[in-house]
C-alpha cells in the first residue's frame, strides 16, 4: 500500500465516522419514526372492520400507496422528491427530501408488517375482550396491540437496519452522509476501492451494534411472553 493511499484512508476515516453518527443514524431514526406513524395509520385503515364508503375509499388509497411504493425502487422515489418536485415549484432541501422519501418507503413496507402482526392475534382474544365489556378501541389498545407488538418487533428491527444501510442512497441527492464522504475521499486520489471498503466496514460496524440491540430487545420481549 502506497503512502498516499494509506494517508487517504486515514484522512477519510473521521469524516465518514462523523457523517455516520451525525447524519446517517439520525436520518434513519427520524425517517423510521415518521414511517412507523404512517405504517400504523395505513395498517389500521386496512384492518378496521367498518365497511362504510369512506373506509372503502381510504382502503383503496392505502392499497395503492403500498403497491406503488413497494413496486418502485427507493432511489427513484428519492429522485422524484428531490429532483422531480421542483418541476411543480416544490423545492425541498436535501436532508428533508431524503427523510420524506425514506419515510414513505418505510411506511409502505412496515404497514404490511404491522397489519400482519395485528391479524396474527387469534380472534378469540377479541371475543375475550368483548366478553368483559370492552369496546373495540379498548380491546385493540389493551389486548391486541401488546400481542401484535411482540410479533412485529423482529421484522421491524430488520427494516430499521435496512433503512440505515439505505441512507447511503441519500448521497445521490447531495446529502453528505457516510457514503458521500467516502466518494469525496475517493475523488481526491481517484483511488476508490480502499475508501469504499473502509465505508463498508463502518456500515458493518454500525449494523453490528444494531444487531446486538435488536437481539437484546427480542430477548426481553421473549421473557415477557414467557411470563
């Protein structure tokens, strides 16, 4: 390894690490939280037993939203928000644009996870709640949701980890996150392989921490289920 290559690798490390901590992780967290709110709304619309016209219309909109988001690449969605909307005189800064795109993506994918988790709770649980005088909302809040959460946490944790890795796409809309820092470091010497490998190792480092946190959370939930 030449001295210039080694120097560039060392020089790139702190900006990439800092970008991962200051930009990539917070962007993933904010996007995931917003996306989960959207996912819960969409899931509830699709599982609520009401058969009125309004609910049917909302269900059609929810199904279309999920189908469109799941059927198109995240990069395309990101480019539409950042590069496409200015054609409609809607200009959004890079980080908010990335958060909007990521949130919409998370909302669609996680809504299916949340919906499946809710539907996985046995119908007898609903009947048990009704038998002691609970309303639909009380039943849903106190009986169904706690059980659905235990089912949903593992796949939702995986979605968050995938989202964190997906934040690398934000570099295409000029967000200076971890991967963009790697690209900029490579541009200094036109020697991209070492810094890209370094970036990959940093992503792996962050994801390993997330894997450990996920395992602990699942273990804790497992204890609650056992109790």
